């Protein structure tokens, strides 16, 4: 079960990362010019290149001197307490060496090596446990293992075994990747595109320090303005959610590529860093609640980071696009449709002003294709963009723009800069596809004052990322309140009454002993009714013809009940007949609404359209609790089969308001009864025509194992 | 209605493109150093740069001399007949000028200007009609209008108004884009990535010459080995399908970005080039049948073109991936799952050989993460790749590889080249994300002998493109046979018999006049049955309680029929009662299967799971006719709700074999009856449990308007 929300506030959720990223003293354990493919050498060279940002000690029992420095045989021999030790020794020796170092007061260790139980092998697991025990006993922190190290750009600390990290520019993006190899390619490409970094951490197995700690550190770091991560699994969900909430409050967006959406991906994650990828739909609900922006690919992570780099957020979802290509316009609309994006409708005044500037024959509408002649007239293009962005119906805009790459290529950043100055809405430039980017391009981008994204689908997704993040910022994070009342042993009848009070009304149902009594009960309930035979021998009611639906009058009820009884007697003359159940016949659309605890992220609700859609198509919307009315409405609208709730083929619309009330009620009830309830599902929850409410036909609840 | 297949063979389907792309004489109409933003100047400069690949004449009544050449006042004054005229004059003057030129024997005109009726404005439409009339009268060909011209690399013919096309390398990719602006960016980026071109055509509105003509030309061109296109609409569907069939036979893949998948995209297409984007699902069926590889984005079009550039095709769908990153492996599996890709399972012998080479602790499985130490050992990585590719369970492989960009960067192409030489399966290298590419990169790629793709999702899609294309090559294109028999006035009973012969059996149904007769008919049919009241006053059977289902014995039938009659009499004492319909009760899964004519591409079938899935989720599989058993099976498997046909929750599987027989039967019947039938739909086609066949409950047919 997930940690309770009351713990979110606890300081102890986050462990200190300072000694890893801002150490005053560093020791290289296993300093050697050949260890682990020369990693010690490469890291030493990087430290030297940066003028030794921390006091450096070398440790190796087999050496006396190296790189012109004294080498100490062990930690006990060092003249001062060490903030950070880099372990570049054979894996099996690491636990014992760290035990000695921890005893000598080591504050933090960075373990590069793998084989700490990733694949589940017993030796590796034992190793990890030994190191974890040191962390607990001494309060020592560990980064890694199974990682490629960390980089702190402002501190000039390049603890990564490759020269190429020296070229990374300092900037405002904090980076955490569980995959150390991918990390370096991403950083390099992001830098080429003009992004700079505060800290970049390859977090590996996260045996001790984890994503939540790193995010917390970066949120508190004044230089970090957004956090980009590639994540395999969330080690401490409550801490992660607390860190994400803190990041949202500080307006430092978290952008994330999550590995393990598929079964195969999840298995790969387990064997790679030993992380649990978890249920992807629930994780999606976590991201939705906390405003974590999920990116489908590493390339998207760059484009979206660029889009967020302006620091502006849209106040609504309406997108404008301005370009000089009809083909680009058509493609943009196709991708907007794929992503469910909303295109702004330009006002009449805007259209009139545009008509005077754009090519004859092209429509003055959004998305705007200005025509081929405007493509070679950047000033005029800039004026057109200004007019579009000044329209109050536009919340965010993307304007066509390619970066110059080589010296002497045409291009003028000024119209872009003027456009940016003319408006407060978020703005980005887009190219229709990937392109090379050089120093010249980066200077142009910088002078233009807006990011140049590459690729139309990526651009649309980045715009949507800004829009969704902006909406979560406005909406905030609804806290999960504590259970109320002492409902531990609520009697079934009281619980049913509580459900009904919360909009989860059960259909009327009466027992009858004879066909005639059944008809009388049916008159009380009102027609049409359903009649079911009640007999221990009649468990397969449908097959036996033991269920009659849509009975319209008393005669039909008597006939149906008599006929069932006769069939039962004919099939099995000894079968006892207990009587009949007469039920209000409820017509409508079947929903399934269920609440339960995710093992990682706590209570969540799943809502789906009943029957085939849920069972076969898994068409469900999932949100973390609490679910309020707006969220409930959003969940229903998100279903693929949502149209079934609307007016459909001349039929009345369904009672969506009652369904929303019932969904919110289910959320409230579960929150209060969580201490004894682990699962509460209404299946079906029948949504009748507008104004007729809902009926909770079957209620299934599972008590916690105590 | 689409053209008949018998016309496919007609030579007249394709118009000659030679005068456009291999002209011996060219005239620039409107030659001037300022016309249309200097386009004439720029094109002239390009021709000069290439040493004038054709004899050049300048035409302009206002000039005597230009660029040191004589200028002719009009076409009549030219000393010889002209193959190709470039019209760089104001749009309104074009029809009259071309009329004069056509009369003087002009063979082909290239019209750059827009406003030829794209948006539907009457003046533009009239202009287009005038030019089309010239084409018909004189047999003159026209390329464009609303385009940016053409480029023939081998002929050194750069009829594009920009210097940058001079840098395009010659090669084997033929290119046709309806969007002229997008075209130039795509060509430039594709060239940077190492692709070269035979011909590149911006086809614009396709007033005369169209995609089908260009594809036909490129299929016949020995230098062109694949065709990449960005398409808004298919002007002549029959000609396009014939060209696509010819391309498939010649093993020249057609790769395509199609604009207008969404409603918004379709509207943009209409106003951009006046093309009809058409029903995207039907177009998808066209691509599936003819092996046209659809690419979702312009970047994908490059990656997929690179993947096809090896010329190798896989013999099956099983993909292997070899890399040195656990994160990359997890992401690859996620994308493979998104695309429905099949990962190869490595044989035990392969696994044993791998275990000796890869890092300790990483599993010897596909996808293969070799471990971090292999990342810096290209020789060993190459050996590992060879072992994987030699496994008979592997049909196609992607191996990790990044291109060097700058002088002095490490990288060895030899292991890649040796890998390529060691196997016959298609091979490509992938990088996890986009990267810069330079001359050094292209040389490396060329020496390595395999393409380097960028981005994991794009790589998976390119692999799937090769796999699907390979499958269509093996399967071939089933021809649509001519209608058989003289079925013009087939009587209803005969048609029903024909349906039954083809597996489309209707449920047994008998009419009865009294409740007692209904019970007797039910005994004949066998229980359970359904009973429906028959009365002109009882059209809303369900609401009136005029339908009783699942009646299990004669008594229930009598009771239900009597009850219905009584209810009808009570509601409306004057209502006539015609009797009752007693029907075989058919339990099973509802399919909808329908055949009709697409206005562009001819007869196609749609199969969906009945009810909600079709109506709300549009969960249908669409294929062009004829549909054979393999295709029918593939259609059923492609449905999102396909699991409903399998064994499900302990229930028996459905009779899929009978459903397949019925679908194939429907295809056959429609082909024979197309001359008088425009639409034939079975809804529902109920698929009963295995061995119990199907029942065509409702058959709806629409006769052609004659």
C-alpha cells in the first residue's frame, strides 16, 4: 500500500544531495590509470580540466603516487573527512571498501559499477543490501550504482567518464536519467539545440538517492528552471509525488520520458535497473494530477524542453499556427486532430487585417498559410504573426521558422524578436522537420528570443504540453483528505444508505414467493420489471430461462414466473423453489466505476463504459483520488465511447449530471472508508435518460486483509 | 464511380512526362530580371550553372535582349518547336499565352503560379478549364500550376527558383510532392542524410500531369529505385492504382506522407491544391493492397527511405535489435508494442554464443543490450551483431550506431561493413535520437554500407514498413475480376439463395396467425425462439412490448403472443393484427459486414463488430475487393474487439471459419452483382459458437440509380 498523504509533509522524505553535487572534498577510490577501462583517468582529466573544483584525494592500496599526487592506502589514512567518494574498483570489493569509508565518516558515495541485483541475482542483491545497511547505519548517501555519474555545470564538476561532457553549456535545465548511456546522447543533442544545464544526473539503480531526492534538490536550486527526466520506475511514489507537487508550486515543470509502457518494456526495466515500471495508466493519472509532462520520445523531450524554455504559460488551450505552406497547414491540422488539440478561431477584425497582407487566394483563417510570396519576406511575415497573436482568441502560437546553419545563409532574427516583444502569450517557431543546428543557428535562436522546434508532430505535442501544464497550474493539486468518521464496522444497510446519499442508488427490488405475489410486487415497483427465479438449483438463470426482462404488466409477470417454475420442476423435480425476485427494470448505458489502491501510488478511480468497451477494449479513464465534479466530467468525456452518453440516433441524452454525482460520491465514500476497504466497484452503474438519474445495480466491495 | 479494372491495362492511363523532365528545347515565357520575385532570373541562373542542359529561348514582348541573349516577342517568332515552356508571367495572362504557344506546337508547359481554382473561386476555375481545354485539343501536357517546379538531377535540369537545389546529389530516389515549399526542405534534409535523387517534382494542383503519370515515369526510369511522395489527394484513382501495381511489380517501393487524415486536414487540402483527400480508411486499404508504405511524418519519410535504400527485403516479420543501452532496449520494446511489431526469439545456440561475449549480468535475449563496456568496443559489438543476424529466427535487424559528425571523432565503419557482408537480411543502424549529419557522417555511412536512422519510434516504423512491403511483394495484388453471369434482374428469392450458397444463411423464420399457430411453428423451428407481433400499428415493437426473446417452450410462445395481442388491443382497439413472426433465436457475436463503392477507389468491404463498437468507436477493418480468406481473417484479427471472437471468460470461441466464409462470399457476390448493386450490407451477421455457423439476420441492399 502507498504511503499516506500525511507523510508528504515530512522533511524526512527527501535525502540530501549536496555532498554529491557540491562536495568540498572528493576521493577517487581505485585511482589508477587503467581501472574500469580508464574511467578513473577520464574523470581525473575532467576534474583537472575544470581546475579541480573540489579538494581531491586518491585512494589505492597498490599505489603510492599517481598523476603527481600522493595516493592513500585507505580511508583511515586520509587527512580529512570526505564529502564524496567515487568508487572505481571491482564490484565485489565495493561493499567492504564503503564500510570502511563510512566508518571513517564518508558522507556520500557514487557507485558506477553494475551488478547490484538488477536482474535479481542473489550475489548482487546481497551487495545492494550491504550498501543500504551502511546508508542506514551511518546516514551515508549513495548515488548509483549502475550509472555513468553526474555533472554539475555551475560547480564545474564533471564526474562522468568522457571528455565530451566538457562541451556541455551551463543553463537552467536539470536532468535526471536512469539510463546513463542514453543520458549522454540526450545532453549532447539538447546542447546542440541550445539548451543548457544546471545539473545532470545518471541515477542508475537508485539504491539510495532517487529521482524524488534529485527533483527536490533541483526545485530548491535557484538556477534550475525545469527538470527533464527519463524514468524507468518510481522508487518511492509518495516522495516522488511530494517532489512533483513542490515542483509545480515553484513553477518548475517536470518533463518525462517513461520507459516500460508495454509488457516488454516493463520486463526490460526490471532487468536493467531493477525498477518496477508499474501500471502505466495509473502513472499517467499521477502525471495528470501533478502536471508532469510526459514526452513519448527522447526527441520530444528536447522539443518540449525548448517549448518550456520561454517561461511563458498559456491561459487557455486555443492554438494558432502561422506558416507559408499549404501542405504544412494540412499536416499541422492532422497532427492537431491526433493530439486532440484545439485550434483558435480568429476574430473578424483579425481576419480583415490579415486579408490585406497575405497572398491573394489563400484563406485568412487559422492555421494560417500566408502564401508562397510571404515565405521570402520575413518582415511582412512578422507583421502577420503579430496580428494573429494579438487576437484575444489565441492563447498560444507556433510560427514557421527554420534556423540558418552555415555562414552567409539568409535569415533575420529581428522580426521574431519584435513578435516576441509584441505579445505575452507563449510563442515558438517550428520547422516542418529535423535539421542540422550549428553555432550560427544557436546565435540566431538566441537573438530571435524564441525556441525553434523541429518536426510538426513534435511541435503540436509540445504546445499541448504547455497547455496541459498551464491548466494544472491554474487548477492546483487537490489534496487527499484523511478518512472521516469511525466507519470501521459500518453495517451493510448503513453502508448502502451512505452510497445512496452519495448518488449511488440501487434499483428497487422485492422478493415474492408465488407468481401472483410477484405480480403484486411488480405493481408496487411500477412497470416494466424483471423477474428472476430464486432457487439454489437455478444458478444459471439465463440458460434455464430463469430471467424474464421487460415485463410490461401483471399478466406477463404471472405468466413468466409460472413458466420458470414449471421449467425448473421439469428439469429437476426435487429442486426447491425459494420464490422470485422482482426488480425495477433499469434502462440506460452501463458504466463501471471502481476505486482501489494502486500498490505504488495509492487510491485511484477507474471509470469505463460497461460491457464490451471495458472488458475487451480497456476503454477506461483513470484518475487519482479525490475525483471532483470537473474531473468526473473530464473522465467521462475522455472515454472512447463517450458519444453513447450524448443524444444518439434520436435518443435522449443520458443523465450525465447524475453520473458525475455518483462518481464523486464513490470517491468521497472510498476516502472515508479506506481504513477498512481496499476495493469498491459499481458494475454496472446504469445511467438513465436525462433527469432520471443512475442506478448502482451491483456493488462489489473488498475488505482489507487485517 | 471508380474506373473499372479492365481499363487498368490501357496505355492511355499514363501521360508522357518526357518533355517536362528531358526537354531538348526550353522557352522561358516572361523572361525578365524581375518577374515574380526574380524567379525567371533564378531559374535562368540555375540553367546557366548547369551549362544549359537544353537549348534555351527567352520570350517577352517587352524585351529585345536579356542576359546577352535575344528575346523573342512570342511563340510564333521562335525558330523551332519547343518541348517545354516555363510560364513566369502574371496569372491572368497564362491561358491566352499558352493558347498561342499550344497552337505553335508547344509540347509541355510548367505553370508555377497559383489561383487556378484551388479555393473554388470562379475566375481561377475558368482559367484551369481553359488550360485543360488546350491539353485536350493539342495534346499539350501541363505540370502544375501552384507549384515550385521540377528538378532532374541526371539531366542537370534545375527548374526550381532557388540556388539551393544545385547542392542536391543525384541518386535513386524519385520524389513527388504536391506542396512545393515543403518539398525543398525535405529534399535538403534528405540529402544531408545521404539520400540522392533521380527526379524531384513539385506537382501542385495537378491540373493535367499528376502523381500517377510521375510514378509511371519513374517506374520506367532505370535510375529510380524508390519513390517518395507527399500527397494531398489522388486525382485519378484508377491510374494511381495501376501505377502503384506497376511499381510493386518492378520492386520500386512507393513511400508516402498523406495530408488530410483529419476533417481539418481535408479542408486545408481542398483550399490548398483543390484536391480531394478522400476517406482516409479507404486510402489506407489502397496502400495495404498495393504495398504503398505510409509514413506519418516528413521525418519518417526520410528514415523509411533510408531503410529501403539497402534494397534488401525481409522474408518475415521477426525483428532483432542489438544495442548497448538498457534504457534504449526498454524504449524500443515500448515502440514495438505501439506498432504491433514482432520481436524475434533467439535460438538457444545463439544465446549461448552471445553469453560469452556480452557483459556479465545482462540477459542474452532479443532485444539485446550488450552492456556498457561493449559501447566502446565496436569490433566486439560487430561480432555480437553477426551472431544475432545469423540466427534463422531473425528476419531483419537494427543495430545501434551513431554517425561521427566532426573531424577526429572516433568511429570505425569496418565492423558495420563486415556485418552487412556476413548476412543477407536487411540491416540498419539506429541512433536513439536525431543528430547533426555532416559530410564526414555521410562518408562513414557510405563506408559502413548500411543506413543510419535517427530516433527509436521512427526506426521501429521503418522496420515495419520494410516488413509490410515485403509481405505484399510475396502475396501480390489480387485482381478484381469481371462480374459473372447475367444477374441484372435476379429475383429476391434467387438472390437470397445465392447469399446462402456463399455462407450468408438467414435465420429460420415462420409466419403465424394465432398464438397457437406461433407455438406450432416454434416447435418446427426448435427452441429457443423469438416472437414478434405483426401489425401495421405495431411499428415500435420494443416499446409496445411486441418482441419476446428467448422463449423456451410452446407454452411461453403462446403466453407471449397472447399477451402482445392483448396489449395491442388495449392500446388501440381498432388496430388490425396480422399475426406473429416466429424466428430462430440466434445467439452469438454481432458483426457488420458491408460492401460498397468508394467514389475514388471502387468497391471495398468494411467489417466491424456490431453495435457500439462500430457505431461509436468506428472499429472497422476496411479492405478493397476482392477479399480472400486470408484477408478476411486478417480483417477480423485487426478489430479492436477481436478478442470477442476468441474463447472469452470460459465461453466457447465463435465460429470464425464460418464468418470468414461469409465475408469471402459477400465479396464474391458483390463482384458479380456490381453492375446493378451499389451497396450490400449484412447487419447483424451473427457469429455463433464454434461449429454452429453464422446467420445473416438483416440484409440491406441498394440498387444503383440507373
